[in-house]
C-alpha cells in the first residue's frame, strides 16, 4: 500500500522538454489509482483542471516536481507551510535538488511508492526588511537570501550582527546568507564552503569584499542575523530570495534573517548519495 494517495504535479512554464515526461508520469499515477492534482503549468500541458498553489498544498500528500532546481525551489517555498514531501525529476541543468533522471523516474517512483525512500528535511530562511521601525517586505528562501547592488558597479556598506553581537562593518558587492541547500549555488561561486545538507548551519558569504581578510562565516542556524545598510553610503541595493523575488532597499534599512520552524521535506530514492551528486555535478576527478 502506497503511503501517498493525492499527488500534486508541478513543472516549469514554457518548456516543451517536460511534456513527454509529464504525460508518462500522469499515466503512471492514474494506473496506480492515485488522485492527481496539477499546478497551473502542469495543468496546461496535461489539459487538466488546475488550482492555486496555496489551495493545492492543502489537497496533496506528495508533490512531484518536473523541471530544474529553480522549479523545485519555487515549489518548496510555496509548500513549506504544509510540509508536503517533494520528489524532483531533473529536466534542468545542474540538478542538485531534482535528483531523479527522467529515464529512471518510473522505476524509482515505484520504489518510493512502495515505501522505499530516504527523507531529508531542509530548513528555510525567512527575512524581513525593516524601514523606520516598520516591516516593508518579507520573503522565504530555501537556497539563499542575497543582499546585492541593484544597478551600479559600486560597493555597498553594511554592518552585520549575529544574536545581537557585532560581527563587522564591510564594503562589498553584497552578502549571501545561505543554507546548506544553497551552499552549492551562488555562495559557492562567491567562495563559500560546501555544507552537507544535514548541517544545522548558515553561512555568511561576502560577495567581492573590499578587504581581502573578509572570509565566509558559518554560524548556527538558530541564530538571528541582522544586516544594517549604512546610512552614509546611499547605493541602490536589493534583497533577493533564491534569485527570484526581490525587495528594493534604501540606505538605513535593516534586514532580519532567521530560520523558519517548518521544513521542506525532500524524498530521495534509496540509492541517493549526496557525495555522488557532488562528484557528478561539480566534475570532481575529471581529467582535463
């Protein structure tokens, strides 16, 4: 007996590469007698009724994402409130999160539906932007919250505190506040560490810092992070959540970042090996 009965299908928009896999997946689920629900993109491709994501999340006990890491990140943020488990089928580029290949999807899904899977919780960051003692914007991120320059090639200046303790004031192109999930994304290209997903840690990674001694800092994920944009350096800045949703910032704004209590629940096949993913995606050991 499968532990799941109501399956939500999520996919990326305007990409015909997902069509074949999505149709095969839908037929597989129907043959098993499962109830299938679609987000807007999947519904358009399959010609099925759709519902808003917040409503869909209340009707499903498993989400299957067909696409790339960005598609899963979007679904993960939307489903975090309900802690719906997620499976990712990779039709993107890298695929650190969507780890099931289309060629093996039906075989591995059969195993998962028979209860043979690994579950991995990933924590989510929440950030508030405070201006003149009022919250002007908020957002969630499974990968990272990024402070960065908006339009100009100029450094911004900001002060960082962790749990009320002063860390430093620095000039840089920005700051990546990353979870272990996001440590292989923007933070990695900025010189940050790769953190195993099981770590309960957050890394603060400066982007092109002006002082060469500024280095990534890893802290406990229960810490409260506060970043204050210095008022005497009025450079247009922006706060991004997983590289998608943005909030425009002004000098003097305060950013407050902390971990949400809800988790994103990723399901993997029994054969899942994080270090194999790293070797494959980062081409470790490849002779040039």
